[in-house]
């Protein structure tokens, strides 16, 4: 029992810490990506507020695509990096 606890502590200090850092590091990356994607429609908006123009629709589509694909890529990279933890 004592040996198992020692092994677990060793894992937490080596691989566990790296996995934790990767997980915590991916959170700000996703938040920054989503923040940038959320700004795209407002940057491309025109002065008229009554009708949504085709340009605004395209901007929303690009922002949604960037948000989804970007988040997926960040999560895939984070998972891949944790899988290759020694």
C-alpha cells in the first residue's frame, strides 16, 4: 500500500504536473481564440442595424467556423501532448 502511494506521488510530480500544466494552458488559448472570433462580426458590421447584411452573415459564419475549428485544434493538441507524456 505504501509503495502504491509513493508511485502515485511520483507520477503526480512528473507526468501529472505536465498534464495539469497542459490542461490549464489550453484554457486561456481557447478563451483568446473565442474572444478573437467573437470580435469578427463587430469589426465587419456596417452602420445599419435593422437588416443583417450578407457581409455580416459571412462574418458570423467565419467567426463560428474559427471558434469551432480553433477550439477543436487546441483540444486535440492538448490531448496529444498529454498522451506523449513520459
